[in-house]
C-alpha cells in the first residue's frame, strides 16, 4: 500500500474497529434489511390518495359514475375502436375510456363494481396489450416528445401541456403498478416489464410513483427468471439515470439490499443467477460517482462494524454474523465495484472510489484473521480470491502471501491424512468444511489444489513488476522448505513447478532490468517499465493463462454433470 493511499484514510478511523455512536451502530447492525417498510408504507398511503385524486380529475372514478349504475360488458369491437381512435387521431376521450377499461381489467378479482366487465380472456389479453403498446404514444404526441429522451435537467413535466395530461398519466402509471401485483405468469410479467420501459420518463416526473415502481422492479429483479431479471434491471438503470436526485440513492440502496437478500441461499444452481445479479448491481455504480461513493462507503463501513463486533464479542452468534454467505458475497460484490471503477486500464487519474480500497482490504483481511482454523479454509479462499481480483484490475499491492503460506504451513497440510471414501468438496459452494472432512486425504487434496491455484494467480498479478525478483524470494524459500519436509509427492511436484515458473519469471524481469538506465527513485520510468509488455509474454503469465483454460473446461464439465444429476432427481 503506497504512502499516498495511507495518508488519505483519516476519514476511515471508524473502519479500524474504533468506537462509534451507539444509535448509529445499532442502525447499521440491522443485518441486511430491505428498504425500510415504514417509508414504503407511507409512500403507499400517499400514492393511494394521489391515485384517487387523479382518477377523480381524469373522470375515471367509478364511484362517481352515476350514468353507469351497472357494468358494461367489454367487447373486442370496443377495444378495436378505441385503439384506432388513439393511434390515428390521438383522441383523449377514447384514451379516457380505454384507461377505465384498463383499470377494470387489472382489478378483475376485486368485488368492487367497475364501469366495464370483462369475462372473455381474449378481450382481456387484447386490452392489456393495446394499453401497454399505444397509451404512451398518445401522451408522447400531445407533449410533442418525438422520441427524445428526457434528461435530469429537462423532464416531461416541464412541458406546458403536462398539467392537462397529468391526471391521465397518474392513472395509467398507477394501474401498471397495480398490475404488477396481480400478474404471476412469467411470460406476462416479462411483457409488462418490457413494455413499461416506455413509461420511465413519466415515472421520473412523479417521485412517489417512481418509488413504488422501483419497488416492483426490484422484486422482479430478485425473483424472476434471468430473461425477465435483465429487462427489469435495464428499467431500473434507466429510471436511475433520468430521475432527479436523490432518487438514484434509492436505486442503489434497493439494488444492493435485493442482491444481499437473494444471495442468502447459495447452491450450485443459484450461483449463475447470483453472478448475474452482482454484475448488474456493479453496473449501477457507474451512473453517478458521487452517490455511488456515499453508498459504497456506508455499506463497507457496515461490514466493518459487523466484523468489529465479532472480534470483540467472540461468540458463535457474532461469528455467524460475519461467516455466512451474505457477508462473503458482499465482500465479493464490493471487490467487483472497486475493481471496475478503479481499473488502471479504464480509469485515468484518481477517483473517489480509490479511497475505499484501503478500508475494504482491512475488512477482508480481518475476516480471514477472525477464525484461522482449517475448517474455515474454504471461506478464506473466497476472501483471498476477491482480493486477487482487485489486484488484477487496480494494480494495488495487497500483501496476501502471509495468508496463503499460513495455510501451506498449517497442521491440516503437514500432518498425515486419514484415508476416506468421502466425495471431494466443491470449494465454490461451501464456506465451512464438515467436521468429518477434517484431517482426511480428500480435504487435504482439495486445500492443496485451491492453494496452488491462488498462489499462481496471486504472483501472476506482479509478473510484469520491476520488483518481481525480490518479491518472490520469500515465497521460493518457503515452498522449497515445505517440499523438503513433505511426503506428498503429487503436490510436491506441482509446488516445484510453481518454484520453476517463479524463477523463470524472475530471470525474465532481470534480463529486462539489465537494459535500463534509471534508478528506483524515478517513479515515472519505473511505472513505464512494463508498458510495452503483457502478461502472456512472461513465463508465469503464459502458464497461468493455460491453467485458467483447463479450469474453465473442468468447470463446464462439472456444471453439465450437475445439471444431468438434477434432471434425473427431478424425474
């Protein structure tokens, strides 16, 4: 860690497990809650009042319709006539009647009497499709939108005709929100989410409705199939992009808390969806760096407080608050955020996210040190892997060698293992090894395999560094010492291969260093040392690349086998 990074952490004293105000700490320790229910209840009550007022102003309030004491049966001819009227002449009168029928359709299971009665499923489906596809076009025509995307500085509500259309707009947007609550069929949800993308510029003008629309999108994003999940996320991102501040804060909070709730149950079958949601959530943090920084600071600090409490109390309950899938996925999540927006190849100069790297590393390494027993080696591997990803993208030096060599020198590795018929553990889907696996050959081999992978990945991060020969000297000494006393011939051979690649890479860097004519104090020249080289041109980098390809093939085969087994069990 550079001195400049260390000098910039005065704002993070609380992250160094210091004391904080009791009330604030209590609030932060409410583990992974969703958006505050009290706030959402208030929003819902206000929306119901607004909806009633909007219906009354637009003439869509069924309770005030004295000319229609009984419901009129809606027919296909009526829907077709209204469709032609709103698409050809953009008639507001036809639009008004269409919205009355639309509202009746979304409340079809209510006991309340509406202006129209719908019994034919074909009429129902056609009405829904017509409203989703053509209503926004009428609003766009009268507001002269002409397919121009609004911005935060120029919303549709600034148009002089907005006040005239606002009651109809509110009624339509409220009905869509209500429809989200009623529809359960996957294909229909996908259609509604996709078509509702056109309504986002209008939701952006109505913050209270936008909040509730966001709530529905977040629920779909967290529970639907991947195809629908992606469309829901795109709508959330667009809504956050064009809505005026501070709406993006609600979006960032909702995205993060929804992700945390979903990743609680981690299995081989949920990992692909968790990865998809994580990648989507990371993308949200590129919209507004100021709001994103504040959100990231808050939640990284929350992780630090949980860790501090665990290190102080040291009981099972406090340990479980940290050693769980939600916490580990959060570490991986913030590692991806920092890696993405502090990427040395994509980001020029400094940005506020770089200030969060140091406190994040503190939290991650603190998690590794919390319970250093062999049973939690899988969890330690997850944390180390996240930090290695951060190194690869940002170029930040994080000293992970001590944690890796602690595992290599542990009694679980050094002692003679017990033979067993247990199946190998999948380190990607576990955090804690079952007790019956401890001291067994299958667990020892699994640790060796994962440890070798991380050692190769870690040192490959620095294979272009001008200081690589000096960096690997302690590693080479410790590995050779381990090989000398170890009787595991299979993994001794693989460790010897690691030593050979480290030595070959050291010679490669030394050859290039012999041609330079500047001193170590010339930081500009030091940074430019490897500018014209890439990792694949180095002995260690090219070898690690081949290892990754083999690993990808192996993982594909394992995933295919798991899917086949799951299909057989389902039968």
